[in-house]
C-alpha cells in the first residue's frame, strides 16, 4: 500500500525527471508534513498574515510568514482550511517567487509607435487610466456598450466586471469555461440539474472506487483532491485510470486502460452496456430517481465489449472486469467528471456519458460518490442597478450554443472579428489575468481579433505574451501584496477565507481593486465602488455574518456549520432534481429540445496520418499553465517541458533521449522553439505528450523565454462543441523536425 507521502512525492518527482537540487527538495518536503503554524519554531521572530493562494484556482488558504526584517520566509497551509487541510502543494509554497520575480511588470506602460516600430513608454497611473477611459468612452459612443468585453481569470475580474457592467455590457468571460470545464457543467446540469463546480463535490475521501478518465490527479495538483485520493488509496480504494499515457495516477491504479485517444465515449457506452445487461446497476435508485432508463438500455445494446475492442483497443475482458469493479464498490464509486474537458468537440456528450454512468451506479447523493455541497453566502453591499445591456454576450454568439450558461472567451474573441451577420462587433478588450495568446487555441485567430480592436488594455503581473499586444499595460501587485474579495467556498462544510497583504507592493504596482476604482472615477461610475478601500467592504461583509476583518486577520479561515444534515440522500428520500422531468435524466429532454442527441452516441474522430502523432497535453505538479513559467522557485524545479515519445516511434525516427527537436503540426505550423525528447513506454505509439505552459516567446521573461515548446502554438485545429461552444483542442497531429526553417 502506498502512503500519502509517497504518493505526493512520487507524483512530483516523476514529472520533474528527478532533477531536484538538495535545498529545493527540502523546501518541497516540508510541504509533505502537516505543519502546525502555532508550534512553528524558526530562527527568527516570525509574524504571519493570512492569504489564499493565487497560484491556481483551488484557492488554498494559508499563512505568510516573515522574518524580523519583514521579508517573506515561507507560505504554508492553514490547518482549518478544508481546501488544503494545512498543506500547500509545491506551487503554492513557491508562490513567493511571483513576488520576488525581478522580471515583473513594474510600472504602467503605454504603446507608442516609433518609426514603424511599436514600443512602450512608461506612464503614470493617471495617464494610463485617462487613455483607457477616453478610448472606452469613444468606442461605447460609436458602437454601443455591447462592443466592450472583459476577459478575466482570477480575483481582479470582479472589480473590472463592475466597470464593464456599469458601462452597460455583460460581455465578461473566463477561459475556465469554454477552454476548460464548461462542457462538464452543461452535461451535469442536463443530467442532475446542477453542475459540479469548484471544488468539485466528489466524495473521494470515502470512495471505494475512483475512475479517472483523462483526469490526472497527482500531476493535476488540485490540492484537496490529491489528498483525498491518497487517503482513499490508503483505505484500499480501487483506482481505474483511463489514459493513453501512464500517468502518475495510472501508476497508483489497479487498472490502467491505455485507451486509444478520442474514443472515450465508446468505452463509457460499453461500460453502460455491461452494467445494464449484467444487471449490475442500482435498480432501486434508477427506478426512484432516473428518467429514460428503457431508452438508454436499448440505446447501449449496440455497444458491446467486442465492438469496443476494435475502437478503443481495450480488451473486452478488461472492460467487463472494470465495469464489475465499479459495480462492486457502488454506490461508493466515482466516475470522475474531470475538469479540463474540452478535448474533441463532443465533450458535453462525453461528460453526459460520465454523468449517466454515475447515475446507473447510484453514486450521486451517496457517501463515497457525490455529496451535496453547501455554499456559504456572504451578503454584498447593495449597489445601484447596472444598466440593462442592449445586447448580451449571447448575441455575440450569433444564436448558437443556447445551452452555454456562461459567456465563452473564444466566442467573444470571434465576435471581435468583423462579423456583419452579428450586427455588432466587439471593439475594446480589458484583459485581466489571462494570457489569451497561450490560453485560447488557434493563435492566428486570436491575433487577428486583437489587430481589429480599437483598444486592448491588459492587467497582469508579468510581461506575458498578451501584454506585448496591449495598448496599455497595468501592472498589478501580486496576491501577497494586496487584499482581494473573500474566498467563499462550497464544500462538505463551506468556508470563508481572507487574503490580505503580507508586504507592501513592490515597484509601482497596484491592486486591481484600486485600478478599477480609479478607472470608474474617470468614467463616472464611482457609485459602483462605494468603499474607497476593499478592506472596508470586506469588513462590512464580514460583520453581516457575525465576524469581522479583525477576527479574520487572526484566524484566516472560518468554517460555516451546515444547517441540516443533508450531505447525502437519506434512505428512500424523494428528491426533486432541477431538470425538466424533475428526475436524473439519462435521456436528456433539454438536449432533445435543442435538437441534439438525447443520449451520447459514439462518433469516430479523425486519426493522424502516417508519420504524425496526436498531440496531447496536461499538467506538471510544479507549474500552473503560463503563470508560473518564470517563477524562480518553480523554474528551479522544472524549467522546460519535454515531448514524450514511445520507444517504437523514437526508433523509427532515430530519436534519442534529451535530443532537441521541433514539432510541426498538420497545418504546417512549426514550433518556435525546440523541445527535449523523452523516450518512454509511458505514452502510446500513436500520440506524443507535453506539459502546457512552456515555449514562451516574450524576451522580457528571462528565465522562461524559449524554454520548451508551446502546445498552444500547435493547436490550430479547434473542434468546437456544438452544444455549448467549448473549444476541443486534441484534434491536432504533429511530426518531428530537426530544424525550424520554413520550406521554400
Ligand atoms: N493549449 C492549451 N490551452 C489551454 C489549456 C491547456 O492545457 N493547453 N488549459 C486551459 C485551461 S484548463 C484553463 S483553466 C485556461 C487557463 O488560462 P489562463 O488563466 O489564461 O492561464 P495562464 O497562462 O496561467 O495565464 C494567467 C495570466 O495571469 C497572470 N497573473 C498571474 N497572477 C496574476 C495576478 O495576481 N493578477 C493579474 N492581473 N494577473 C496575474 C499571469 O502572468 C498570466 O499572464 O487555459 C486553457 N487553455
Ligand atoms: N499542477 C497543476 N495542477 C493543475 C493545473 C495546473 O496548471 N498545474 N491546472 C488546473 C486546472 S485549471 C485544470 S482544468 C485541471 C486539468 O487537469 P485534468 O482535468 O486532470 O486534466 P487534463 O489536463 O485535461 O488531462 C490531461 C490527461 O488527459 C490525458 N488524455 C489525453 N487525451 C486523452 C483521451 O483522449 N482520453 C483520455 N482518457 N485521456 C486523455 C493525458 O494523457 C493527461 O494525463 O488541472 C488543475 N490542476
Ligand atoms: S493547489 Fe497549490 S497552487 Fe493551487 S491554490 Fe492550493 S497551494 Fe496554491
Ligand atoms: Mo482549467
């Protein structure tokens, strides 16, 4: 049996290629131990301030410790926080590198055009806001408020969102929807009438069987889930991992199913076939709660294990055996809904299949399956009503994707191209905390949209690629130097966490709240910012729920007791689901109404041509997308990505370990930078794999410039989900090149 420590350690070491320096290993190892801050003894007189981490969106709450000279010494988890249970992941601990990074943005910048050469000049904050306010007003007057858009990922989005809504636009999108978990939310809403949200309501802690379909927990370091998975492994849970790559999770699994990529729907339908035909499903549960069982039963008859073998390359016996293992554990079984699920364009349908399988096993609402999450609610100060937008973000989608419940970043980007059929075009972007150049697929498309804009203002901490295209760059201070709105998390026990500055902002940087409010002043929107300082607003909110800023500064996290014990369905409880039928919809009436398949159907996707390999990508435990790429603490742990190549393929191409190659995709796009080869049995022969977030092209980031290759650059074929507009990114194929010269 593997202990938690081993699990965490192995997950990190394997992806790093075993190249840790001693001191870094120490820093990392300290995370593996549950630290009790109140007993912490150090050489200095430490003082601590509460924060919640901004290195990824799990938002763990922690403590920032400083030495007697006021320098940040370390960041550790808050024991009372349900998202992290007192432990930070390596990235969270390394968060201090964001603050220390000498390549940070240091002062506002305004684009100047000098003799045809585009450059930036340093500007005062006032000049920068003036520039943006004038342009926003001009665009709004000329084209209407619906021509303004905000792209945001992270805390500052709330504040700039108020500016945008105050101007009369609700074109506000985050890449965490159409490029990440949108299809999952739509699929679960269609099935259960509610999404799985973040943190997910998966009861991994008590599960007896966890099925991971391309969800690589362990490299995907969402803290609480990793810890719960290790606990479940310690308690003997069966792990089934479906992944064309032998992931860290696969190495902890009883069953590894090295599926042929893009065929997951076939496997899911076949599992349903076995579970229904062998009568392994939860009959009482299905009868009581589900709608459309007979249709489903009939529908899956065609998907036999023998049929699936030809499609997925998985042996019929293995498909049967794993279906039985799930049923044995039911209802304490989780077929994990995944998170980054925008793969092949039929993603809502794939996740629908996941949702349906869970229903057959009776896991939703059951211990060890999916619990009923509770969200704390903190009242907000009442603001004047925002003007009603003349046209909403939906109209920017041209009548498509009715089932999307949030705006699509890719949709707003497309609507920034001249689009006569839409009747309006987005002309001005505010971009906060999202490196759209590397985040949206099809870079040429993103650049085309940007070139057509009248204004692009970018708020960031680093000189990321997106800032290079900005008219105005606003340098935000890091999360360690600012207040942000309270983190209000859902969970078994909901919780509230405070982030406050541990240190003064370095250089001429400012918090987003301050920026948005200064901009609001110039746009006559100050009514939407009644509090001069964010901490006053936070204090007001906390007072409403019986605490205060002062108390939260001392405790950092407050757990809220559940009012009723409804974590799981009670025995024989009647439950009304928020769907058209009030039942869990195995047959989706909402999808049928919109003209889509009411039950998932397997459709074959294109395959790589001779000499090409499917490009698949994922996470490394010590990095978060681009945002950590230049972080000195984390580049020490991993400073470039590698391309995983199966030995058979390596032999055909004469590739050796550590050799650098360029990659060229099906559309003739060659990677700007070369990438190191890692020859390994851990990847199928029909695919290659790399970690997302590398291959940076902005020279101002000295540590990460030109290190590794960018998967985004090679993702030119986008398979869009017709149901909700998610951008499937795994239909791209690459071949090897030994130089990056364009052929004449
Ligand atoms: N090719 C490819 N594309 C992908 C993915 C993939 O795996 N491959 N993953 C997709 C997924 S799952 C997601 S969720 C999205 C993520 O998309 P993004 O959130 O856009 O990802 P990052 O690259 O981390 O960009 C974050 C930006 O925020 C900046 N930043 C960091 N901290 C702060 C801060 O405190 N304030 C401000 N103002 N800025 C800050 C960083 O410098 C960086 O420019 O990408 C999606 N796109
Ligand atoms: N360390 C770290 N952790 C993170 C993040 C990070 O940047 N760094 N980002 C966070 C965010 S925002 C998200 S959305 C999640 C994303 O994390 P997840 O939702 O877990 O996963 P993905 O990145 O989509 O998936 C990558 C896995 O899918 C496999 N795969 C590729 N193609 C197929 C296929 O056709 N079928 C199957 N079954 N598997 C396939 C890959 O081999 C890889 O193991 O991670 C979160 N956690
Ligand atoms: S999982 Fe790691 S990076 Fe993400 S919020 Fe928690 S400590 Fe930070
Ligand atoms: Mo994501």
